[in-house]
């Protein structure tokens, strides 16, 4: 939910601070500062060793249940990020109840788009790396980082129609789930079936409880903790439990005038934006640059394959998949979203670090230089994806403004099956 407000002359410093911390733009700038701080820290003379010493510091908690939680960074990514995914789930749940996602024809477009983006990125990478030492890394460029992608859209502000943010939000969640499944099925040998079956049973119980529309939120939150534990034990990204809980939080409760989901979103969203996401960026964006990163066998192919997949594969795959599903009459775009918006959002969806890095570490477990090349490819590809997406969205916004001014009326009909460049 966008909470951005325009600052007006005469407001006090306290009022301006409240506006900043209550806006998506404020959270986005904090995220950008955290990324810059991570890169400076990791590449400073003293920071190259201290950065990894802090975030890679070993942790030993919970025994075999938390076998994947071996560092401070892994607890940030798998633990704290559950708070962010919870907020994402709350927003999706709200849109399902009262917004665009209440229409199945609108909801199906981003899901199919996510599959198209994953396929497009994987195919572009495979084309670059067929028959090379990096051929097993086809799953690396598939995932979109929801946090960074939504932050990028927030930075673009008025150039982004509200429907596009919703489209990208749903697409990124579906993309993340699909990419985690790829990681679990093709790259992880540690999946634990009993724990995953237990996670499925807990999810089913939560869905059944949710049908009791006046149920308080706390039983679902308690079950959500259990779901997180079972996913962690099952070898699947546990932070995704936050999405499930957020979607299922009730919108009404007996004896209460407040919407529980809305109340939770108001209270938790600032924590997510100004605490969790900056820590996430600080822990993951600190890539150390050095000479010879692309010298080892296969490293340059991995780098160029990932960078191209993040930009070309994502943009083409998402746009084409969405176009096909709308053209066939199976879905429609959100109100106010044109195909040029979809292309810009598809480019922004090329931003990704966390899940791709997890895949890279599994795919190249015995070839560390290729992991380094993957990190560089993800960074360069993500920056390029943002630039391409930003240019597309700014250009279409300006053209629409000129068109409306000249015609004295609205722009082209939203959702039309053509690409109005």
C-alpha cells in the first residue's frame, strides 16, 4: 500500500520525519543507502575482511532443524525476512478482498508472467553456458528480489501506476515461490519430506481456520511460527511462511471495529521497511570487487549469461507470457496499466540477489570462482535491469502525459492487446 504524501511548506521537522517514515519513498531511500553502505564496507581497505566476518559469523542454534542457518546472514535472510514477506502477504490479502486481485482474470496474469520470466531467464543463461563448466547454473537468474524490485518502483514514484506495483508484487511472490521450488528440487539434497508434509498440514489447518471469518489473528500467527519451523526443517526457504500467514490474516473479528489485517499492516510495515529491509541489504549487497574475477574457466560465460538473463530473459519472458494470457482472453491487466508499463515492470523484475545467490552456492558448491562470477553478474544485471525499467517507465509516463494534454482526454484503453509505445 503506497503511503506517499507530498510535503508542504511550513511543516515542522517532526511532521516531515513522520511523512518520511510513513512513505514508500522513505523506505526505498533507506534501502538504497544500505546497499551503498554494504558495497563501501565490503570494498574498503579494512572492510573487506570485517564485512564477511560480521555477516558470515557462524551460528549454532537449534541443532539439525536449523542446519541451513549457519551464519548471521542466513538468519537475516531466512528469519528476519519473514517479517517482510508477512507484510507482502497482508498486502496481497487486502487486494484479494477489496482490490484488483479479487478478479481471477487479473490475478492469473502475474502468475503466468512469473513462469515466463523464470523460463526466459533460464533459457538465456543456458544459451550462454551450454557445454561450459557453468552449465548447471541455469536456475541462478530466475528469481526476483521482491524487496529491491518494489523499492525500485517506489523510487520511480509517479511514473508507476498503482496497478503495476500490484502486478509486480504478485509476480515477484509467485516468482520467489517457483524459484525456491527449483532450488529445493534441482539443487538441494537436504529436503526433508516429513517436515514438508507437516508444513502442508499446518497450511491446510490455517486455511480451514480462516474460513471462520471472526477468528482472531493470534491463532494464525502462532501456527505461522510452526509453519516457519517446519519449512526450515524441510530445507525450503522458511521466510515464505510470512506470505502464507499474511494472506490468511482475517479482515474482521468478533467484538472489534478494527480490521485485524489492516491494523497489523500499519504496525508491521514500518518495521519491515526501516529495520528488516536495510539489514537485509546490508547483509547481502556487499560484493567485493577484485582483479581477475572473470579469469577462471567458465567465469566470464557465467557472468555474461546471468547479466543477460536478468535483463533480456526477464523482460522478454514476462512480457511475452503476460501478452499471450491476455490475448487468449484468459486474463486482463490491472486498470491503468499499459503494455509499455508491463515491459518496464518486467525489466525491474530482473533485480535479484538473495535466492539467486543461494542457487549459485548450491550449483557451484565445488567451484567458488563461479560463485564469485555469479555475484558480479547478479549485481551488474540487477543495476542494468533497473536502468532499463526506469527508462521505459519514465518515457511511457511522459508520452502519456503529452498525449492526454494534446487530446484533452485519457490515454489508451488499459489492458488492450497491443503494445502502445
